[in-house]
C-alpha cells in the first residue's frame, strides 16, 4: 500500500512520455494532459484519506532503509498540499484547453505542465534534503521553459529576471544543504531532526538555517526577496501564470514550514521573531504596491506576495492554531488566487487587454463573469462565509492567543486594503462604462468565453465556498497536520522505523 | 589544502556576485556560472578533505579495513553539476534569444512598455 506514494511521481512522467509519442495529434495530447492531471487529483485524494485514517505513509525507495536511501514521506501536511497540487493541476489543465494557442500546444505545453507538477509533487512528498533540491530543480526547469514558451519579447525579459534569481536561490539552497551535511553527516530529514535534538552544539547549523531561509524566501517571494515575482509573472499566458501563482510560491512556503518546524525553530534563536517581522512587512508592502497598479495581472501578482505574508506570520506564531491557520490559508489562497487569475484571463479574452483603464461594462454584458470574479475576490479579501474569512479568523485568533497583537493588527489592516484592490478591479472592470477610446482594442477581442474557461473557474469558486461553509471539516485536516508538525517524534519514528 | 580551497571559493563567490550586479547580460550569465562553481566546491569541501583510501571494500571483506573517504558529497556535487550544466545551457539560449528580440545586451537600455 505504501507504493501508492510512487503514483504522484509516476503519473506525470507517464503523461510526459505519452504526449511525446503523440507526434501529430494535438487532440490526443490535450486529452492525455487532462486525463493524467485528473488521475493525479484522484490519487491525491486517496492518499489524503489514507494518511488521515492510518497515519504517516512512508516508502523507502528501492527498499534501502532510511537514512541511507531516498525516503518518500506523506504526513498530513504533505497530503494536503498534494491534494491542492492535484486540484490546481486538473483545473488549470482544463482551463488551458480553452486558452492556449496552437503554437504553444505544439511545443509540448502539456508535457512541460506535467513535468512541473512532477517537481511540485516530488517536493511535497520527499523526506530527504538533497532530494528536495532535485525536485526544486525539476520544477524550476519546467517553469523556465513554460515562462518563455512562445518567445515574445516581454516574456523573454521577464524570464531573464525569473531565471537569474531562481538560479541564485537554488545555489543558496545547495550551499545550505552541503554545509548541513558537513556538520551533521546526514541529509535524511527525520534523521537530521533526531540528531539535531540530541546535539549540544547544534546552534552551529544556524548558518545553514539562514541560507535555507533566504533560498526558500526567494522562492516564496517574502519581503525583501520578492521583486522578481511582479517583474515576471504577468508576462506568460494567463494559464501559466495561474498555475505559477497557485503552486510555485507555495512550494517555497511548504519547504519553509517543513524545515523550520522540523529542524530549526525547536533549537531556539530568533526565527519566530524573524518570521513575524518578515511576514508583517511582506503583507504590508505587497498590498500597498498592489494598490498602485492598473493592470489586472500586476495587481494580482502583488497580492500573491501580500498573501504569502499571512502564511509566514502563522509560522511565526508557532502554536498549533497558528500553523493550522497557515496551512488552511495556503489551501484557501491556492484556490482563490488561481481562480482570480482565471477570471482575469477571461476578461482579457473578452476585452483584448488586461489594462483596467480600457475595460468596462462587463457587469452589464457578462453578469455571470462578474459573479465568477466576486467569489474568489471576496474570498481573498476575507468576506464571510467564503474561505478567506475563516483563514484570517483562525490566524487572528492564533495571534491574539499568543499575544502578538501588533502583527495581528497589521494583518487585519492588510485585509482592508486587499478589499480596496478587489473593489478597484470590480469598479474599473465590471461597473464603469466601457471607455470609448478603447474601441480599437475591442476589435481584437472575442465575443464569448468557452466552456473550458468557465468550468474550472466554477469548480474553484465552489471549492472556495465549500471551504468556507464546511470550515470544520477542512480545519480538522489542517489541525491534524499542525499537530504532526509540532510533534516531530511521530514523523521521525515513522521514517526511521522505531 | 582546505584553507586554499576555502579562499578559492570565497574569490569565486565574490567574482560571481560582482558579475551578477553588472548591467551586461553576458556578464550576468558568467556570474551565475561562477556562483554555481563556488557552490559545488563548497559542497565538496563541506564533506571534508582527508588523505584516506577510496570508499571500496576489499574482496572477501564485509567492511572496509581502513578509514575511507565519504563518497556522498562527491555524488551530490556530481548531481548538482549535471543540473547546473542543463540550466546554464538553457540560460545561454535564453540570453541569445533575448538579444535577438531586444537588440541589446545592456539592461539599462530596456524600457518599460
């Protein structure tokens, strides 16, 4: 039954191989791309249920026992993240059916898409530091090609920045892993955690910890390492941006939560304060810079940054409720953020531009689109009964319970500014009259959006509502995950088999 | 030996950062290459350099008779070298395409549009 853990890795590889064989049939590539992402979602649900019922799943690849071989581990946190990766993979692959042009599809869009999911899935279930580095690279190389696919000038400009900063971040990660190995003599996460607990000189790994913090901070786009994100995320087609916005930064947050709960925060030091400060600044600066933008994709890109701050803040509280809130918030944000980008893509398809100043009157012509926008947008801003309200509520409660009033106050204030930005998109894009001088742009646009664009957005919108209405059900998963993260002995025993 | 290698790594990192901060995109890529070599050497050095026998077990024995070198850092470096090679190749193609489409190698010549 542990072999189930191989499936999230085998399925994307299979998808890539199959789509290479379909040389001439574009339809076959599309169908296999969607089929395999759906299969990943189903497998992720099975793994989630199994981990919830039976506890942590461990697979020693090739039967090499830990800490010598590569270990795949799925605890609740990994399983939850796998599920959201599957959900976003499936919905975005359907969305891409209606949005990607034929040229990009011919250049193996779905192959790259699945390789990216392979990297993301691998990063979520690996139990080895160096293996995590390799999965990060798999994910990065796929994302490099996806961001440049099409080769437009703007894309290349964005890609140069994206590639450079991500390469630097990977090298810092590798340097940190190397130094950690030099100090501790192992790279298996469970083994590391155990050795660090019993090592009196373990504060010597603080240099590695800081390097890990910067490396993951760049990937997650926390303050002050976020400048690459708004410089590059608005350049590729919006299906690619939606996928990146949903998953890539969250892999950085995942790695940060995993490493710092398992290794570094229990050793003491300034980490909790560091997370609270960077979290607060990330929230504030992300939301302020978003408020000054007028391109839908840029507004939403800056909001990714601001939302990352909430998750980092939850980690900084370091209470079960805080971590559970961070995990819930990650799930909510993955769904709602991807959905806002999807709706933005539909708007640009109808209007031929992302520039809010040349858009208007959508509420009149396309009322259903207005509804589709308002659900994820209000979820992001935190309006009840949508998912974002409960995400913020849990984090704020955790903050007050642990007496971090200042940063919690900032998070409430940031929620208000988020609402302002969302209302700005609403006012400009949906409510005001179509500006007259923008008529020539409209000629490029299409009359209506297809089912393939609307369907995934509806699925994600329903999920946002569901996460809000059935909050107890979802919170239960997150709380289990948080308890496992704060009691690493179960994780260590499961991997090392004691 | 360790001290020499440590100095080399430091110089490589410094040169890499300096080149990364230049405006020319070609120097940027060179900086990234220096950076990755410095990192690989750092991982190699972190595994400790010592004059011991290679990690082989003699025929008929179950454990090595003398102290052996740790083979893992070399395996890690090998993996990261291959990854770095692939990414560098991609980055080179990227800057060439970037040069073709923008007609400049200087970041300051780029204008927001």
